[in-house]
C-alpha cells in the first residue's frame, strides 16, 4: 500500500488514514484539517462523518473500498454538515480515505488525481521497484510493500541511522556523499547503487532514486523516491567484465597479430602482436585511426611489397572484407605474413596476421623432396581441378604444366571425367584415399595407361586441394586379366563339381566326408591354374630379358621391370601353392578316421593354453587376442589331437570372418570351460561381426563359405562338427547375432 504521507503530498484533496479496528484517524493532511476546521489526527471517524457513526466501522470501510466511491456527510467543528464524496483503499489494518466536497467541482479534480495516482502505482509495479518516503523533520522513513520485499524488512518504517547501518561499508562513503550533495541542492536528483544487508542477513545490490521536497529557501524537508533490486544486473555485468577481461588477455597472448575495424574502416581494437609484426609506432596506430591511414604509413615507409592501388584492392575493397578472404604480404627482411579476414554482422571485420615464413621455407623443402620421388605427383584444386603443382615426373610422363591452357587442369588426365569427380568426393569425405584405380591418358598423345592413385586432402596456400601420387599398373592389370580368366575357368569347374556332389551333400551332409573328398580334387584347380599361368608369364619375361641381355643392350630399367615382374610372380606362385597345399590337407583331414587319434589323459586348462600358445605366431600378425578362463584340475581322458584341431579351427574362423579386413579393430576371443558331472562344457566366443540369421543353419555344412574368393574353403567348421561328433563323442552348437559376436558351445564326456 502507498504511504499516506506520499498521498498527502500528491493530492490537494483532504486525505485521512484510519485504523480499521478502532476507527481512529491516524494521519491527516492539511487539506483535511482545513475541511473540518480543526486538527483531526487522533479523532474518531464517527466524529467527522455522520454516516460512519451509524454503522460497523470495518464493514463500512470494506464496502466503501469495494465500491470505490461513496457519498457521506461531514460535520465541521462548528456543526455544519458538508456533502462529501469518499474514495477508500483498505490494506491490512489501515484505510486511506480521499474526500471531495460535493458542493463544487473539486470532485472532478479528485477523480483525475486518483486516476493519476493509480497510473503511477501501476507503472511502479511494472518496473518492479518499491517506494520510500523520508520525513526529514520527523527523521522517519516509510516503505511501500515492494520496498519492504526488496530490503527484506518486516516493518514499513525505519530510521535513517538504521538504513545507513545496513549499507555495505565499502559502498557507504559514496552513498553518503551523493546523499549530502542532493540534500544541499547540488544535484537535481539523488541516484546511487550500493549493497544493502537484507533482513535475512544477505547482501543485495539495489539502485536508489530520490527527489527532495524543499521549503524555506531550498531547505530539504522530505526525500521521496524508489528503490529497485539490481542484483541480477550486477551479476550480469560482472560476468560480462570477466569475459571481456578473458577475451582481452586471449587476444594479447595470441601468436597472431590482430585488429578489428568497424563498417567505416576505423580501427576499434588491436593487439600488441599486430603492432610488433608491422613495427608500428604509437603515433601511427591508435584506436579510431582508419585502416587506410595505417596502411598508408606502411606504404610511404616502404614496408609493403606492392603498389598503393594493389594495397587498397587487397586490404580495403569490399571484396577484401568478405569472410575467409586470404592474402599474403612480405615485410622487409623476407618475413611473409598471411592475412585472413572474418566479416562481422555490422559491416565491420577482423583481420589476423600469421607469420608463415618458416612454413613457406618448409613448403619449398617439401617441394624438393617431391621432385626427388620417382612417381608423378600432382597438387590440384578440389573445387575446379586447377593444377597448383606438378613434379618433373608428372610433367614428363603425362604432359602436365601449371597454368598452361592445355595440361593445366587435372580433369584432362582422366579417360572418364566421372572418375575424377568420384575421387574428389571420397577425398572430401575420408581425407585420405588409397588404391584408387583409374585410366589416364597422356596429354597430347592420348596414350592410355592404368594408374593406381593415392590422394590426400590438404590446404595449399589457403585453398582446398589434394595431393595425388600415381603408380603405373598397366602391366599388372594385364597380368590380373590373365589370372582372372584362369580363376573363372577354375570356378566354373568348381560349379560343375558342386552340381555333381549336391545330391551326396543332401543325403549325408553331417556324416563322414570320405566319399565326398575323393570327388573334390578340382577344388585345387584355381591355385594350380594361377601357378601355371604365372609361371608361364614369368618364363616369357625371362626369355625376353635373356634376349635383351645377349644383345648387349640391357638397361637398368629393363632389369628393374623384370625384377618387379619376378617378385610379383613369385608371390603369386608361392601363395597359390600354399593355398593348394592347405586345401589338400583340409580334404585329407575330412577323410581321416577320427577314432584313430591317440587317446590319453590330460589337464584341460594346461592343454588349451598350449594350443593357444602354438597359435601365437599367427595371432601376433593381427591386433586380436585370445584369453582363457578355465579352472585348474579338470582332468580329461580323451583325444587331445582332435580337440586341438577344434580350437585351432575356431580361432582361424574368427580371424577370417569376425572382424573387418581394415585391421583397425582389436578383437577379443575367449575360451572358457567347466565340468558338469561327467560332461565337459567348452565355450569359445568372439566379439566380432556375428553371423547373419540366414547363414546360421549352414555354418557346419561342407564347402559353405562367404569368403570363397578370399581364401575360404568352407571346410573348417564342418571338420569341427565331425571331430566333435565322431571322435570326441560330443555335440557342438552355435549362437550368434549380427554385430554381437559368435559363440560355439562344445559338450563332450570327460572320459571318451
């Protein structure tokens, strides 16, 4: 509720404050005393209003306040009756009455004043501020409800001394100085921000406004105003100041020089690194100076490496202010600075300067290295394929030349331009691309060659580019075509074999494979065919080399070419021969009578660890590892040889199928075992890619494999199935979900 003293100063109408419980006038302004012809403070309201004495005071005041206005009759000290119009406001135990004499037009002025007061109170409420009124003559301060909430006070009164005692000691001197200056009339308004200890004992930031009411030649008799809680604002200001300090410190500690300019090209800020890079004195670089003036100083001093019109174009033109603009400038002494521009939303811009002198030296050193590499190397744009750099091999072998109308664009190399677009897409996505085969032709001659490309994305002098190395694989492609033809012939033979043996597999797929192995000799046709083809090709190359050697015209390049061909041929012959030997061994294993293995008693934990140890050399070539969890003391009287074969096939099956071929995944295999009565339960699991549901029921079938072209024969798990069922007299089950690994559970008797 607004304080009666404030109402008295705001209105010219008679105003009374009445205690609701007793009906006694607790305060009245001068206009009220004049209306009734006497001081009315302390008198009962019934002595002033005729109707008020005839009703219950609380009910009458409440009804009057609810209606907003009512008509009453006043009694003056002389006994005269005056028709009055009353406006009432009741808050808590106190009522405020504003009286108007109905005999004249004062009621209209009252209505307007009341509306003004209501608007004022509403405006104060919207600003979330409270009102205070200090009666200097009585030395008491009255507070509105909102002011009490801000200060955390229970009472609506406080002495100036008590108020001052709650102001923070660090803020009190400034508060008192501002307070005294205003009371003396030195300031038009009193404004001060300070910390105030609330009723709860906490410090709260407030802003106080006030205007003094003066009498007797300017003597201040009242100070009335508002207070507002500015705690959130102060916290925000503190955060902004901290962030500003951090930003300023960060800019000053940057290795780069930096300045910020507004839309008019005036320098707003810069760091000392910028001044140091350009050796700018104080009188040549200050906030408010234009960028053009600073550049003009450098140009006139002879520090810039281009004419003035070019300086303006690259540093001051609208194009130069665009986000991401990059240019280089050379300083005296050979220092090279790279300038990068960041556009600001208001039209201004930030420009950074980085010393790239050492980087350019390194690039020149790298260029020397690239020239020494005996492969064509090309650096080209990933945007428009413009060639930025080629080494001597690329120039001589393919007719490329930087900046030339013909041979200056990388897309000219490609027989199919779509290959270039596919390569660029992969480089942008993966950053590094290896083993990308395409067909190129030499610029001018149009001679076609197959090349194997390796491409790396990088930034070349501020532009998106990629570095490509090319290896000529035309001869290898020719050999590959011959090998592919031989492979197709062998696969056709295998298809014929599979058609012949299908009826046998269906009739006895899970029984002995002895009868089937005799009919699968054609399985080895592929590696044998590859071996024969490669050996024939090697023989031809040997005859050619001997012919050249005998002529006395042998060159180093001829011998190097032959060595490369011989190395590839030897690798193919060895790989194919090994493949054939492994297939023969696998077929033999299928046909062997498993019950003929030696039987003995052994400790399961020790034996499994020995088997895995024997696989160590194979596992060391991969990132994968095998762990065991088998309790000691499980004694088994069975066939250790077949059990070793089962474990080995499990591990090899995981290495081939469980993880991607990129070698980056470190897989985990586990072997656990437990004894359940007379049975031993051995569980092998990997955390690989798992087996698709439609393949799960086929994994134990002979010759079923998803890696036929990558070395798989489809016999590994079939051998496991037969060893467990026939030799170990047990069972084997598989459980797998795609992406969740594979688990094999083998159950066999502890005594076979």
